[in-house]
C-alpha cells in the first residue's frame, strides 16, 4: 500500500510539474517580452525581498509538519498538528505585518523604494498560509496539490494575458503572480472542508509553542539557505541595476522550474521515508540509496542538456536582447545535479535520522561562505559572478553533507 501510494504521489506531482513547465514556458517569455528586462528585474528583486517574509512564515513547517503527520496514528493527532501549525503561521504573519508597517513609516523619503510594487508582491506571504501543501504531503495525497495548483495557474495565466500589455503593467503582473497561491489555497480548503473536516480543532498555546520549538532547527537551516540564494539576488540588485537582475532572473527562473521538479519528487518521497524510518531504519537507508541513484541520474541528464542547449533555449524563449542570459544559464545549469545530491544527503537522510542540528550548521557555514565571496565576485563579474557564487556554495553544501552522512552510517553500523 505504501509503494502504491508513493507511486501515485510521485505521478501526481510529476503531472503537476509537467503542467507547470508548460505554463511557465508560456508565462516567462510572455512577461520578459511584455515588461522588458528592467521591469522584470524590478519584480524579481522585490520578490526576493518578500521571500524573507515567506521564509519566516514557513518557519520549518514544510519539513516538520509532513513528517509528523505521516507518523501520526489517528485523525485527532493529525488535526492537532494542522491547527497548531496554522495558528503559528498566523502568529508569525501578524508580527511581520507590524514590522513592515513600522519599516515603511520610518523609511526616509529620499530612499528610492517602490512601495506599490512591495504591496503587489506581499500576497505571496498570505498564500503560503492559505495553501497548506505540507498537510497534503503528510497525508500523502499529493493529487490535491496538483488539482489546486493547476487550476490556479491556469486562472492566473489567462488573467495575465488579458491585462498585461506593456512595461507599465508591471504592478498588475506582480500582483497576479503573487496571488496564485491564494487562489490555490481557496481551492485546497474547499477540498479540506469536504473530506478532512477533522483537522479543524482549536489550537492550544502549548501546541503552538511546541511546533515552533520543533521547527526551530529547520527554520535556521531555511534562513541559511535563503541567505545564499535569495539574498544574492538582493545584493545583485543593490550593486548593479534592475536590467542586470532581469538578465540573471531569466536564467534563474528556468533553473527554479527544474528545482520545482526536484522538489516535487523529493516532497513525495520524504514522508514515505519518514514512515519507513519508524519501522526499519536499515530498510529506509536501502530505499534512499535506490531512490538516490535514479533521482541524481535524472537531474545529471537534465543539467547536461540545459548547459549544452543554453544558447538555443534562451533564443527560443526570450528572443533577441537576452544574449547575456546564455552564459549565466550555461553555468547555473549544473545546479540541479548538485542540489539533487545534497537533497538525498540532507533532506532524506539527515532530517530523517536525527541530524537536524548538523544539517543546520552546514547550511549556516554555507551562508558564511556565500557572504564572504558574493561581494568581490559580484563587483568583478556582475550577474555572472552571482551565478558562480551559487555554484560554489552548492558544491560546498553537497560535499560536506556527503561526508557527514558517510560518517553517520559508519558510526551507526548501518553501512553495508
């Protein structure tokens, strides 16, 4: 039954990503052609700023909640996890709203900051709460994620075609993109109300504190990851201009779509591994090894194809004027392969075998490394330097996690 459900979940999320690819390969070129590199870069920059708030609201629940729900033995326990996590998310978002209002109030009028663009992108934060992906992952019913996101993306895409006509429409484009998860959330809650009413129980202060405490290490890890991914785009925007961010953002969006496919497969497998660990640690390790060989092999092929075909892909999707994106994409194309390895080591092994603290420390070290090299490389190489920094840091993460896993297996006697 577990393997049948796992197969269904992987198929559901692969279907989602297939639809995602089609829609992204329609929307991304459309936005770049309609808005131009400068306006597109401004949206990418503001999305990166707001991503800090998304990370705070997400906390560490995207990993801890699916794991805990997968291991819960009865509906009452699942309902408690759901309600406590949702309450914690609303609590965090309330604090962020207060801080944002204060920051905007004290900001000097001389600072060139597009407040309207910030307002257009902020719904992304609410969408993170409205769409409880972690719940469907935990109960291993990913088909509902596929249904909700596919319908939401189609609605947003049609709205985009109807309203975005020129660079001046960049606020509408930003608002529509940031509203997608809210639309998906409305659809998903209709599903929950129909089939999973048992999750609507009253949260408790003790429960909220417990889920916050449990997610703390993952939150630290997520902040660290954000420091060497999203922050790089913010630094690029501060050190260069929106046009340079636009050229980089075009390549980064393509890589993000591949990383989305990686995440879909990884998220489908993660709760399955969590359940296996509970019953048979050795069996879980054998499963991770078999899964890892296929998973990493798939993204090695994708990375090679992206790198070899970078010039053709950029010309086909973005047209003339984006030649600078080609060299960036050719380098960043190897990120999926490298990250696939670190996902196997970090997410599937370290988080499931009690190495959350070490996982966090490795990512914090990666953030420090990124901070050391990002400024000189960006100053010398511009947006290509940011791409190089991301590659160097991900290689560091993969190697250190691989060494940690090998050591853990050797010490525990589970290595064969």
